[in-house]
C-alpha cells in the first residue's frame, strides 16, 4: 500500500506539468520566409506508346523508339543530363464497337524522363534531338530547382523564418502593452517547401524537322523557396 502511495505522485507529475504548460500565457506566431531563385534544371517527360496486333511487334516498336531517342541524345554531345526509363506496360487494346468491347491488338508503353542540368544551350540541343528522333512525339517540359540548390538555401530560409516570428511577436507585445516576452516553445517539423517543378508546360507533336525549323527559345522565371516555423513566446501577467 505504501508503494502505491509513493508511485502515485510520480505518475501524476507529467500530467501536472502538462497542465501547467497549457496555462502559460503566450503569444503564438508563425514565422515565414521566402527566397527567389532561378531554376537550374529542366525535366522532360515523355510517354511512349506503340500499338500492334502482336505483343512482340508492339514491344519491339516501343524499344526501337526509346533507343532512337537515347541515341539522338548521345549525338548531341551533351554530358550533363539523366535519362530514366520506367513504368513499362503491355496491355490489350480493348475498343468499344457496336455496343460491345473487342480486343484489337496490344499497346506497349513506357515513361521516359530526361533531366537536363544546364537550361541554356544544352536544353535546346536536347529538345531538338527529341524532335528529330521519332515522328509525332508528345512531351512535357518543366523547369525547376534541383535538390542540391534547395539545400544551400535551407539554413538561410530557417533563419529568416525565425526572425519573422520574432518581429511579429514584438509588434504584438508592444501593441498589447506586454513589457517582456521570451521564447517558450519552437515547433519546426515540415521544413522548407518549394514550388512544383512545373514552371511551364511545353507540349509538342512534331514530325521530322524541316528546312525552315526554328530552334525553341526558353525563358524560365524565378521560383520561390519558402519555409515556416511556429514559435510561442511566454510573458508574465501582472496581478492587479
């Protein structure tokens, strides 16, 4: 019985501490930060599809198209890019005719992603190579900020967010007649964020380049890197 009486205050201590914390007068503010940076990479997404009556013919045609694109990129002389192929599928081509579904050959498809690290001349060469690699290619092009570049701004973004929180709390304290505030709690879990990779979507469906073909021009805009932190500032309420 004595052991129970001894342990009970110990078990109640965390609950008592929590209750005290909930009653602390505080100013809760969100500090935010923003840095603008120019995109340093471009991502090109292609979805390749080939329809044939036989599985072997569909996959062979798809493999040839993918290899033609890869070979065209190698011929550009550009070194700083990534070529990724994934999501390889072969499905029955099922069409709806005369109130019924009918199987009509096979569709082989896969996604190709090309990440270009230099968004000036290298990107133009890559895009031109894709345009001439195969007939009627459809692709999306987007600009973005690389992970390496975002990490260089991480510390600066957090520092700016904390300063913003402090400035907001000072204004509130001054306006409300609070003499002194002090940091009570800092919540920081989400980390920095950035705009989606899609700065601009470029879509093309082009046949083999002709004599009057003009090379594309790209003008990416600055993108935002942002961060957020929540800070609680405690203060003392003077009793009248």
